[in-house]
C-alpha cells in the first residue's frame, strides 16, 4: 500500500508512512495504523484505515464455512432462439442457421431502404438473426425477396 501511494505521489515509502501513520483507540487499547482522511464541509470525513486490529489468536472463535449460493442462470437468448428452430424472416421450421454481423454499427438504424433482415437486427439491437438456409443464401447473394 505504501509503495503504491509513494509511486502515485512521487515520494518515498518512508515519507508516506510518516504522513499516514496514526494511533487509534480500539477495544483492545491504543493501536498503530495507517489512515487517509478527507475532510468534507458539513459531512462526516471519508476515512480509509489499514491496520489497527489485534493480531492475536481467538481460541473461542468458530470457523463458519458457508456454501456459496448457486444461481441457476437461464439459457442465453440466442440459444433459446436456436432451439425454437424457426426462421425469424419467413417463419419456416427446421434447418436453421445464424446470420451475424461484426458490429451493429454496420447495419445503422432501421430505415426504409434496408433489407428486412437488417431491420429486424437493428430493431432488436442484436448482431445475430436465426434464418433458414434459403433466407441465409438470399442474404449473402443480396437478392432478398423478403
């Protein structure tokens, strides 16, 4: 910590230690620690403290290892769209593929001269669209009839 502060303020570690060293009153008596304090008008000061805790063994302490709560996240949206097995352009089912673009900025906003597949992507703000093989071929040849 002191080395980081000294590097930030272009000073030495011993100067930082002397600047931030303070003694605080704890339930175990007077303790030495490092403290950074920012005084504020009309509010409590901001205090960051390092140290000041007793480093002695507590024989009566019990260790409580809690199991982390596992969160079961739902499937991602793209996976659900693929599992639907339906073309998002012509609503045909079966044999779907994913058409994607590198950036949404390449599509721009929805407009009148845009192909239907680009409008759908722009409206959803998604870089992917699930389409059947025929629609995918139309998209790549530029002869989209949709």
